C-alpha cells in the first residue's frame, strides 16, 4: 500500500477524523498536527493561523507587562503607602504569590490550550451542572476587567505624555503647560485609534511587534539602570532602601499594617497579566508546552527586571522629600514620582534635569505603547472567544474575521470603543476612575482564584497535559488561589480616611454593578444562548456525557474506525483519482481515517460507480 501511494501513507495515531458543521453541511478533514488535533479534541476547528513562535508568545506576554511604563507610573503610589519597605519587601511577597498562581494555572493551559482562557478553563474543570453559569460569570467579569485594564493602560500612557509636555514647556514651577482632564482624555482617544489600526494587522506582524516590544522593555530598563547609577552624585543607604517606612502622608491612616496592606495591591498590579499569552495560544506552535512556559517565564523575567529597576530608582533618590512633594518640576503627586526621580538625578549631576527626565519618561511611554498593543489585541481575542460560544450580545456580529488574515475585526472595534468609555469618568472624578482602574486587577485575580479553586476542589476531573506539577500542584495552586483572593479583597479597602463620598473606594461598588448587570443579562438572555463552550466541530467519539476531554488521548472511538466520506474530501492540484467498480452506489464511499496520514496536498478520492453495500475502504477503492 505505502509503495503504491506516494502521496498517502498509513496514518499514525496522531491523526483523526473531525466533522465540522457549516450551514448544516458536515465536512470532514484530516488533522494536520498535534496542535490542531488537540484543538479539535477540545471542540474547535483551527481558525487562526499558527504563525507565532513560542518565543513570540512569551514576548507578547512580557511586552504586555510593560515593566518600565508601570513602574514609572506606579512608583509614587507604592512609595506613598509604605515607602521602600513596601516597594522592596512587598514586591518580593507579591512575586512569590504570583509565581504560585502562574505555576498553578500553567497546568491548566497545558491541558486546555485554546482561546477563552479563564471562562473556558472553568467550564472544563467543574461538573456539568455548574458548567454554564459559573464559566459565563467568570468570563463576564474577566472581560469587563479587560476593558477596564485597557482603559487604565491607555490613560496612564496619556498621563505620562502630559508629564513630558509639562517638563518640555518649563515645568510646573515655571508655568509649564498642563493638560486638562479633557485634553488628556482626547490624547487617550487618539491613542486608542492608533492602537486599533495596529491591532488588526496579521498575526505575523503582531508577533514581530511583540518581539520588538519585549526587547525594548529589557534594553530600555538596562539603559536607565546604568545611566541612573552612573550620573547620581549620591546614593541612599541600604538602611533607607530596605527599612525606611513612609506612612501614607495626608491620607489619615494611623496603622502601619493598614498602610502596608494598601500598598501591596500597587505592587501586585504591575505583575498582573501573566496569563495573556493564552489569548493567542491558538496562533502559536507547540501550544501545550509553549503556553505554560510563556506564562511562568513572563512572571520571573518581569519580576526580575522590575525588581532591579525598583532597587536602582530607590537607591538613586536624591531628595526623598521631592518624591511626593508638590513644589517640584513635575507638579508633585503619586503619578509623577518616577519622572521626578529621573529629574532630580539629572539635575544633581548637570544642573538641569528636564531633558533627561523627558527622555526616560518617553521610554516609559514607549513601554506602555507596546504593552497596549497587546492589551487591545488580547481583549478583542477574549471577546471573540466568548462570542464564538454565544455568550455575548450580538455574538454573530462579533465573530466576524477578516478574510485574509483572520483577525476579529468587530471584536476589536468593540474593545476600543468600550475601553475608551471606561476612561470617561476621569473627566469628572478621579475617584471614580481610580475605582475603574482597581477593577482591572480585581477582575483578574478573582477569576484566578475561581480557576485554581475549581482545579483542586474537582481534582478528580482534571487530566494534566504535557506540563504538570504532580503532587506539588495542590500546594502551589492552593497558595496561589489564596493569594488571589486576598489581593481582590485588599483592592476594595478605602485608601483615604476618614471615609467620605469623595474618598470612598468605589471598586466594590463597580464590581457589584458589573455583577448585577451580569445577573440581569444571564437570566434574561445568556442562559438561553450559552450552555458552555460551544464546539465548532465534533469528533467521531463525541457523546452527550459532557465529560472533560482528556488531553493526549489517542483513542478515537469504540468499535469500527471512523470513516471519511470520499465525496467530501477537498480537491487540490495534486490528487489521486481512485475509481471504483461500475454500477450504482447506494451510499457515498468512505475512507477509514486510520489509513490516511495527513499530507500537504489533499486527496481527491472519487467514488465508484459500483454497488457498495458496505463502507468502501481505501484498499477497495484502489
């Protein structure tokens, strides 16, 4: 047989038959590789092109974390709530907790390497009776948080650009130009439009941009660290860096413990997003191993680079009073503290600091710019994944892909518009916008907790993929789940006392509102459309028991091997014409899948004109 057929040889156990439903007509295909095979087992046909390498997937995740951009923007908040104690020791604690979450969730992405991430994972981990409602609510909360996170990143970038403009026009102490809230919102809108057009390019270019962004993140941090250490006339002592405590000046907090607890979420927020590589897992090769590796690597590489940068910035503080001071060139405040440290170091060395501070702040802006490319892209992928499962309004419209590059164009449009709407509260109230930004982290760590909790509560349902923690999984994942729950609670604590309408932390109110809207939509619409992740193909062994799909299973079914209807195999330029005997065929001839190896060129197996009382095998067709 193999000698006779140069283009088709006996199949290995890595191939299987899958049936795709399109407009009511069943089509059959041969699985091309292990990635597509596993995706088919999970119930989805290959929509995206797997053009992204494992390194590019990691780069995509690392670029999203934007270490330089977030540390420059958040340093003042961490310094205000605990000073160097929170910045150094709090960051070490959050790194440990985040690594536990990443290791625990890496097992899950290895077992289920498909789009949808958090809500799909929950659906696979829980029993059938909880699948629909729990996975839908997890997905709803996470998607809402992704909109808020995208809004936060774009708005933070606009604020850093406003700082550059202020310094470039003379600074706060020399009547420099200060952008109004409306102008910052306008800059944010322009940035969203730019990121929209970047996010709809093909996967190959997105992978390249992610790689460039990842290298920029690393190189810019190295340049800044070396430069700051070289130009700083003096360094703070080790005692200051590791033990100095700042007790939230002006915030009315008397408890040191409460100050630290309020500072930890800011340290945690710059480590959020380690799972974003899962949103492009259907576009990467060797997904079951590349996904977990990208997730874990993103945490320890991000944590390492950020920790080094935090150490350098803290050692290079020239005047601690200027970090949060209001009579400074950056105008003071938590958001400009990072730029102020740059300014003070250059000013102490050269007598003027605007040029150096603007340059390094622009580095932070570029860092965030690359991160926001990833942010818009992943949020659109998440919206597409849920729409594909009929979990969102207008899901038929949201699943539209561009013909050539298979990009979810409509989901990207909704992502950009919805995220921009989340920035609008900044026009009237910084407190309201602060609540929305806190939501971006709460709505990430809440689902993390649910996923890891389900993984261990229903441990007997989980079948590990190629990446497994073995007996350590329960301990590492358990601590990760606990850490996620604690972080979600801490983000809801009021940061200023006494608590009034203007100082209240509205994160809990925003979260409650999102859940309430979700409850209404679920009971009025979603529960009728969404029954859990929706298969776009059916395997020959699919049944209605809804049991979890086991990874790495080579069994196709019980009894006779599945067969391919010969008349439904697509034609290509290179094909075999397998003609049967003469006569009338009572049914289309079929081809046992176990005898076909996936080949680059499809076979055109023409049916016989003879009488076929039984299924027609490959050898009979010959």
